[in-house]
C-alpha cells in the first residue's frame, strides 16, 4: 500500500495509501511547490499511516502542528472487516462526532488505516537559521521563555545538549566559528516571506544571560546543522539496543511545560549519577517535547540486566515529567513500552472511557492487542 493516488495542487491535498514513505510524499509534492508538514527525524523510513497512527510530530510541528492537523480523511478497516471513510477533502467539517480525530493517534487499536487524504502546505522557502549556545539549564530555560514571549513563531526550535552532539558535531561547530559550546546548542529556523526579519527578532530575544546567538548561517551551513540534528534522532522507545559505541541504549519521549525544563534537566543529571548511566538529550524546544537517550556500557551485563537498569532510570524521568504536568508521550505513542505509566498519565475515569470506545469498535480485542490501551 505505497501508492500516491492523487495530488491536487489547487486544494493542496494528496490522497495516499498508508504505506507511502513520508519523504517520498514530500518529494512528490515538491514539484508543485508544496510540502507535507509532518517532519519527523525518521521521515526517510516512516510511513504516512504510521505518522497518523501515532500522531507523529517532528521538527516543523512548532509552527505547522503535529500530524493530526494535516489529516483530512482516512479510509479505515474496522475489526469486523467493514471499510469506512471518515472525514473528507475539505479543511472544515463540523458534521457529527469527530471520529477521524479518534482514529488519529489510536495506534491501530481501533482500526487499520489503509488510505488517507492529507493537507499540504506551501513549500517552506527563504529558510533562515541561527544557532545559540547556552551555558547551563537556567540559561536554556531563559532562552525558551524568551522565544515563547516573542511575537515570532519559529519554523523550528530545537535543542541538543553537549552529550548528544558528539565529536563530529563539535567539529562542525568549529567550522561555523563556534569555539565555546557550553552545555548545549539551540537551533532556530524561520521560513517564508518574513523569515529574515523574524530571525533577527529571535536573535534579539535570545540575547539573555548565559546564551550566545550566532551569526545567520548560509544555506549550506544550515543543511549541515540539520543533518547533525536528524542524525541524532531517537530511533525508537522502550527496548535496549546496542549503540554504535558498544553500549546498551534506551530512548524516551515525553513533554514538559517550558517552565519545568531547567528543573527536569537538573533532575536528569542527578538520575544519571545515581543510576550510573549516561543520559543525553535532544528536544523540540518549541513545544517542550524532550527525547532523553539513556546508555549503559555492555560490560555491566546482559540485555536483560540493561533493560532493568535503564528502565529504572527512565522511570524516574517519566514520573518527574508527569508530576510537572507533562505528558507521557509527545509523538511516539504508548505501545507496550509506556504501559507501566498509563495509570499515572490518565485518570481512572478517562481510562474507562477509552476502554468503552475500544469495546465498541473492537469487542473481541483483535486490533493491536495488549498495546496502547
């Protein structure tokens, strides 16, 4: 199911089968100067159907929204085999209950998505980028608050801490005349007709204590930075894997209020020390979506040992985010890995409502059993 069935450049829509790769759709609509807004770091391998099933986000979602805002209709196979179409080709539709919204983010637990009509956006152009280095967690929070208070919505606002950047990234930064990284890097991008004025306004906003904005980058330099950022993306969540440096690795995904970022990062530092694990972070800073990566040297034991050790550290991070009013997952979904925290993330009443919906659409529990709900 990997065919692009229709592209309508006038209505700015596309009809695609669920197996179409994100990047393939984006390339196909580029000839019409359009783009598919969802832009996960895994866009070269992720599918449109998968994006819809998890309500994926990505680097552009601070300005253009998550996948939910780009889905106009789905064709879905229900548990009894019935095929139904939800939504339509128009961007406004106030007819009846929002069953389409129910399917988006349901992780295959309510139906199998086989086709989708998605909204497209004018292709981002005149992209401008600056970087900013921050000295510590407090400086990072000041920078995030300054951007949030500005009158500009950036096209991307990303954070990479020193640990996530690595040796290759530090060499790149030196090429860009950034000789003192500090605790980490902020990536700020704007696009569109007002991009030049917007990037200058954001650079001015970032002139807060402990933050050092860079000059405006050239287009080739910006592309190198985006390659660095995408190369550090979290591949998945929940199960230890062998990292490139022969370490067990566990990725996580949760959201936090911007005012809680500094406290969270300090807490993560203490968790890393107490559990003797290495924790690095990348984040979609514009919407508070953090992606910690936890690693442990293989010499500490087997995969099963690593799972127990790393999960204990991850548990403290997730519980802190929930206590601060954050969300259990920002864009990866619940699946199996996050089920242990679902009781804390959702009230008993909300969980029961979700179970009633599940029973109504899948009374025998055959759709993605044991996951998400």
